[in-house]
C-alpha cells in the first residue's frame, strides 16, 4: 500500500491546518489508518487513528482539538487540526495497517510548524 500525504505547513498558535492521506494499492477492506508525529529530538508518537468502520483513537494531547475522519470510497484519511500549539510542531506521518494480516505502510512525513 502506498500513502500520499498532503497538507501541513506553517501556522500561528491558535490556528488550524488540515492533513490528508490517500492510500493506493492492495488495500484490505478492514484496516486502520491514522497519523503519528515526531517532534524535534523526540520519538514518533500516536496522534490519531480511525478504523474502516469509524472507530477512532486519539492521543490525550490532541483530544478536543484534532479530528480524524475518512472517506472509504476514496481510501483517504483526514486530520483537521484546530487550536494548534507550538508543541504540535512535528513531522506528521500517515500510517496504514491491514487488520487482516497486519501488513502496514508509512507515508512520507509532512512538516507542521506552529510558531508566531
């Protein structure tokens, strides 16, 4: 499975950004897609995930500010990020995992910078 992410960029604190990630290839119908991020000098961490039936999971640090959604017809997952904080600055990575055989893929990262 190939993942093509778009979005990201520079935004001021309190602002909003949206990310999207389109999957292509041999996509298993039962899957989980989501976003992880790697802040400067830190390890990669979960942001949010959503299964193909719409079950979501969020990191505590983004609950109430970020919303993950998906369009199964387009094999695309979205991340709406509101009330952004400087600590949200990171490289954001899209992830796919088949809930059948466990095969997974990572997209190329996209930079999100929150700064005044």
